[in-house]
C-alpha cells in the first residue's frame, strides 16, 4: 500500500528533524560547556580527543576499558513556543527554518523529558506537532500575541522575523513577563532581507499588504540597509532592557549550529 503524499512528507520531515537533533546532542556532549547544568546519564567508550575530565574512573577500574560520562540536562523545564504566522514568515527559506526550529526543539524536549507545546495548542504528541507544522496549522498572528494562555513555570520561546514596531513588542513583553518564567526571542531572517542582495530593477511585493513597488535595487539598497539596521538596534535595545534573550539567525549557518548555540546560552 502506497503512502499518501502528506504521510511520506511527514516521514521525511521527521527523519530530517531526528538527524538535526542527533547532531545537536553530539555537539552539546562535546562542547566545553556541556557539563554546566547537566547530570550524569550514561557512559560511552572513550574516543581520541574526548575531554579527560569526563572519564568514568569507576567504570574504568572495574572493566579496564576507558569510558567517558554522557550527561543529560539536570533541570527539567517546560517550553511554550509562539510561532509567528505572519505572511512575511513565508518569504524565502523562513517558513522551513522556523518549522525546523520548532520541530527540533520539540524533539529535544521529548528526549530530555521536558514539557513542550506550540501555542495556542495544549501539549500534543510530537507527530501531531510535525503534521500541524507541515500543514501550516500551527502559529499565531501578531494581533493575537498578547492573548496567549499564561503558564508561569514555562519558558516562552518566540520565533518570528520581528518586523513589528518596537512599541508593539514592548506591549507584548509587559504581558509575557507576568505570565512566563523566562522569555527568549529567535529572529528568523532570509539572507536577502539581511543583506538586500538584489540586482537591477525589481518588483517588490509587501507580503503583509500585497502592495507592489518597482524599484532600482542599487538606488534603494543603502536606505534599506540603514532602515533595517535602525529597526534591529531598536529591537535589541528593547530586549536588552527587558532581560530577554535575543538571537538573529538566517540560512547562512547550519540550523544544528544555530540551535546548539541557543541551548549553550541558557
């Protein structure tokens, strides 16, 4: 019996997520910061280049073989993921990038025994989360950002391009700080949005309003970059003042390194 296209797509997506998560777990294990906030979980045979501080001396004494201790996260937590469903999040590779961020963090949460949900839904099985992501059924539009259900013991992870005004984000933060343990912002950008890597005369379309403009990319590039950098600085300033973690990522770096860096910063 052949699988329906969406089932085959789901299986392929799940394989991709598992592969990325495996690379992240390996990276966290090898990281010099890997022991922070972690507890002993199991042992693995020693490999050249491993940190000697992780050698399991007791097991070595009983077996005459060298093992290193594998660690797991010490403190369990709960994750509430707010995925921006704005039309602009469909530009370039942003939709795929944001889906992978959500799915991989969900996969890792399951590995670590953490609670995990994608707002506004309650806690769901991981396969339902994957299916919802692929069918674009998960996510919240910005106008509903401040209406999400509170959960004081949960970390709130907001995944967006954050093209909203800083005053809008400031109002959201006032609400979220009351309702969540910690807040983390991950900005997903397409490289073209970051570097304005266009040439010649281009027809640009606003994905939010559908307004169209025909512009000479060379003429407007400097102004765009100045406006973009001003907005980025405003967002960084606001989040720094509110003690919110902020990381801006794009397809320029492998996603496993993006997510590994996020967990190492916690």
